[in-house]
């Protein structure tokens, strides 16, 4: 199923030699890494992984997470999309909530789980995570199952100041 989503394409800036993953890492770097050509190899730099409140100083220690995992999106409606739309979803850099750089450890712990099954270890990030989840689901017109919806509503009660804001994906 993951292969149904062409990801890490040439991204928003096709002439820079970086793929979507690298561009997300560049965008989210707290201290900018050096870029080596060809292939946009990143060296140095510093990132903050909000899932687990961890500082990372090597791009290789990071995964770029699809906030709403590809498998979850597939089960929520993406299975009916064209290959082009799935590629757009998998490489969505037009909103800060779709893709996020996090530690490989936290991303792999999350896997394809929804908020009923997994939340970031950093409780301080729960509201931002849930808000981003809902924004992504709404942006891409993806469904939520009953357990997921119940979990999101329960989590939203703990986030009284949170605002969901999104633009519908093209």
C-alpha cells in the first residue's frame, strides 16, 4: 500500500536538487545544515523533534513523518484517489501540518497509528498534534472512524485554545 504513494519527489523547488524530505528538513532546521551537491546531502544542522522533546544534530537521525500516516489516509479515503493525488498528499509542503521532521524512534513508534492508538510522548505537543491531525484530515477530505473521532473529541477537551485552520487541498 505504501508503494501507492510516490513520495519524496522533486518537491516545491525542483531545480534545487533536493527532494521533499530534504526540503522539509531544511525548512524545519533550527540551525541550517550545509548542503552538498549532488543529491542534496545535508551535513551539520540542528532540529527539534516535538514528538519527544528531543534535539537532533544529524539529519540521518530524523524521519519526515506524514502526520496522518499513508496507511491511515489509504483507509480513510485515499484508496479511491488517483496516483497523482496520492503523490500530492505524500509530498504536501503547502501546509506545515502535513509533514514534520521528528526522531526516527518516535516516528517508528507511531507507525500507522491514529490518535486513538498513539500520541507523542511529549504531552506538551498533544494539542498541536491533534490540531494538525484534524487539519490534515479536513484538508484532504479524509474520513475518521468512530474510535478515532471519539479520541479526537476527548483530546480536544484538553485543548480549549486550539484552533483548526486549513485550506482544502487542490
